[in-house]
């Protein structure tokens, strides 16, 4: 009886190299700062051509798992900013909407505020005070406070000292910036309101009042939603890909 046989889809050899090394990095066999053998030695150990090893290493460099130090290739830790930007691009390509992102931010930002109130240091409070001063100057000058708002919320998130939360929040913060940038020019009156939110949140953090901090952050996310409606931004539409 006749039947169809599809061709086997074999992964490129360089991917097998990168997969093997990635596994060793993730399971701790290769630790951050460890130096990899030369390409020729790796090729001999793995039984592949040197060009195959080179391509596999290049892929791991792009992922931030390897970095070059002169002629040496060292195991590295991907930077949080790089991971956030990669995830942001992926989410844009998946056509997430402004509403999708707002729904997630409405959970993450109040959580960040609540946890920060319980763990924030004097140095972190001082950084927020400096950011608030910059926001006051921006609003007084009639400029958009989008950048300082993103910075302020990022400082609050950092004060949670929770790396898992920071990694989850990173791409959402970048995508929220797109919404802020879209509505800010249409709502110049939003500056003073945003400034007041920052003052209230900073005050709650100073007092270590987790419930109050969470409430302020939650209202801030509600203000964002109302701002989208007033500005006529259809939050069901996808956030456009990066140019």
C-alpha cells in the first residue's frame, strides 16, 4: 500500500552546539565568568567543524549567554534590559493590544508598589525624590512627563528587590511607554495629575504603607485607561511593531 513519507527536518549542527552549551550554562556546569576553550578545541571535542562551533557561539552571544573579553569567550548573564527588549519585540510581533498590556500592568504595578513599601531603602527613597524633582521640572516646563513617569515606576519596581518580578515587568513597562506616548500629546493636562500620583506614592512608600502604595498604583493604572478613552486611543488595537 502506497503512503507518503515527509523528509526529516534535521536541526542545523550549529544549533546542536548552541543547545549543548546553553544546557551546560543553565544547569551550572558552566558558570558565569568561566572561559570557554578555543574554537578549534571545542570543535574537536564536539566532533564538528570549527565554522559550526563559531556559528553556535555567535548565537549564544546574541542571547547574552556569552561575551568576549579580548580573545577569550566568557560565560555571561543576560542583562535585564536586553531580555526586556527581546520580549517586547516578541510581544509586538504577536500583536498584543494596548488592553492586553494594560491588564497585566494593572496587576504588576500595584504589586510592585506594595512590595516596595515593605523593602525600600533610604537610598532608593532618595532616588525617587530626585526623580520626582525632575518630573516637577518637566511638568512646570510644559513638557511630556512620560519618560520620568516610566523612570519613577521602574525605581519603585527595583525597590521590591524581586528579580522574578523585575524580569516579568520589564517588557510590559516598555510596551506601556507606547501607550503613554500616544496619549500624552493629546492630554497636556495629564502632567499635574501624574505629578500628584508620584507624590502620593512616594509618601506611602516613606511611611511603609503597603496598602496605600498599592491603592495609589492601582488608581494610576485606572487613570491610564481613562486617558486612553479621552484621547480616543482604541486600546483593542495591536501595539505596532518597532520600526
